[in-house]
């Protein structure tokens, strides 16, 4: 399956002064698959060691960790020659071998080979790493398949996506035929989500029952991970994880600990929230004091919503038959939490930090993102009355904040109305932070 992260992997390969690349993200999002495909496609030699399926490989790093010793042990273990400057070495499930993580510093300094590391729950404390390779390792966060990747996997033509992006950039409404088909496809994405195994099942069978079974298997795996990898507070982490769907359906969607225990205090559960975030399972979205640049310093860390990393998994966790309702187009107010979760997932995978704004006198704006020096308030509308957005209007009218653009994602087609642009749900795939990264590249001319 096509994954956009391959472009970033290629940029890493071609960079000068290369570090080891640590790819993080939740379980079952396709990390191993894409690294393996990338290695075979772009390197003359690709070798892979999985520390779970090959536990004896940990012995490679039992003794001295200098590059010469480790490379000699590697070649002996693999029973193959490692060709300098032409080989990618992939350490998978590296959390099972902390010494391998420490050795990365010396291997990168040696410079003969390229290294990619990946594994499950690398963000959480599981086995102590003797010494992290600070300065010799760069991280790349990976997410489930986004909507554009889902479209490509589903057979949407490249020309169609190019046409839609052109409409987005020029603020021109797409044809009604394409618009309706894309909105339907977006509803499928809400149900299926972006886990590659689940997407493959949907494309092959179009059987939602089989899709849900795959999703439940992944959820069971996540619960097993909590039991295996969390050193403490297993019950608290499980409780928070299981409460995510119902908290998103609450009126404010803000996570309320009283729903777990009326006497619970945030400091008692703080480690549970951090664990789920670091595991890539949950996406926190923080409330803002003010909508001013930089947004980071205006975050309220104790007021947040908690989204699940994948919309399909969220649907599978819901007790009601929400899949059937969504397929019928019934994305009414009681589906608002699910729709917000989709956008949280896609906004995060597009490179933005998740924040929202909620104050009693103004109301709540679902998301507020920062793109360079520009701030963009975003509302997500599930119903047909998407032109009613009192909180968004209030925010735009705060003179001190000087906001001149806002977006409402809705069922309707693209439309502009003064400061507000109405975009169909599926156009969230074009709201990308990477565009900003390109614009920040400058040509340095010191020839004067």
C-alpha cells in the first residue's frame, strides 16, 4: 500500500550527516511493512533483525558496544557480508534490546551503514536503556493511513485527487458528482479507519462485519500491551482507554475523571494519560487560554479532550451499531464525537498539534491550529445546519486576536463567505503542515 511517509524516508536517506532513524507510532499502523519495502527498494542490501522473533539476537549487544565488535557480531549472526555504504540495517522491536539502542551512537559514528529502528510502545518506559543515543538519532512519528492514502488504496485515480487539490487551492467547488462520491468515501473511512490490515480487509471483502472483527483484534492487542508494558497503574490506564468513546460523546467532550471515579484527581491519573499518549494510542487535544501566537504557551495542560489514534477502532469500541448509522448518512449530533475524532486523527497526521478553545462567554471551537504565524480556527459540523457557528463567530470578532481566516468542515460543497471557508469533510487531506516546511527553505547567498 502507498504510504506518504516513504517520501520522508527517502529524504532521510539522501541527507548529509545522517543519524539513525527511529520510527515511532502505535501498534499495527504498518511501520515494519513500510520500512521493509523502503529498504528493499532503495538499498542494494537490506538486513532486518526482529528482537521478538529472534530473541537470540540480543546477544549481539551483550559485550562491548564499540562499532567494530557490534558489526563483527552482526555479520556473524546474519551469516552474511555487510556491504559498507550500500546496506540498510533495520532493528525491529528494538524495545526488547535496550543495549542495541545504546549501541546506535557508536554505529552511527562509525558511518559504514544506515540504521532504522522501530518497535512497539517506544515512547513508554518498559526496559531501561543504559544510555540513549542523544544526538545520533532522529525520530519520525508515524500514524495510521490518512484519508488520502485510504483513497489511493481504494482505487481513486491520481487525476481525481489532483483535480480536488486544485479546487481546494483555488477555492472552487468540485463537481457535485465527484463531491458526493468523495463524501461517501469519507464515511467509509470513518468506519474503517487507517489500520492497514483493516483497510486491506475492507478493500478485499467490503464486509463491515469482517472489518469490525479485525478492529477488535487490534483493540485486544492494545489491552494486552497495557498489561505487558505498563510498569504500574495498569487498571488506571485500562480505565482511561476504555472510557474514551463515552467521554467523546459527552456534551463537552472534555475528559472527565469523575466518570471513572467521583473522587479521582488528575494527578493520580496523569501517568495513565501520558502512557497512552506516548504509546501512540491516544491523542490529547489541549484547551487554550487565548488564541494568540505561539499557541503552545497558551495551552492549559489540565483541560483536554482525549481522542483515539484511529477512527475505525473508536467505532468498533462503541456499543451501538454506529457503523450502520454512519453508512445511512446519519451523522447527527450524537455522532459528533466520532466525527471530531476523525479530524483529530487527520489533523495530527498532517503535522499539526491538537488544540481547541472553550470559554463560557465565547463558546467552543473544535480545533485551533497554527501554520507558521497564521492561526486557523476550525469547526467540524456533522449536520445540515453547518452555517450556524456562534462560537466561531465570537472568536473571529475578538479584535485583539486579529483572526482573518477560519474553516468549517461540513457535508456541503466548497464555499467562501467573508472570513469563513466551508470545506467538505474530505478536503481535510489538503490541510497540510508539510506545505509550510517547504516554504521555510531558503537559498543562502553569501557571495558578496
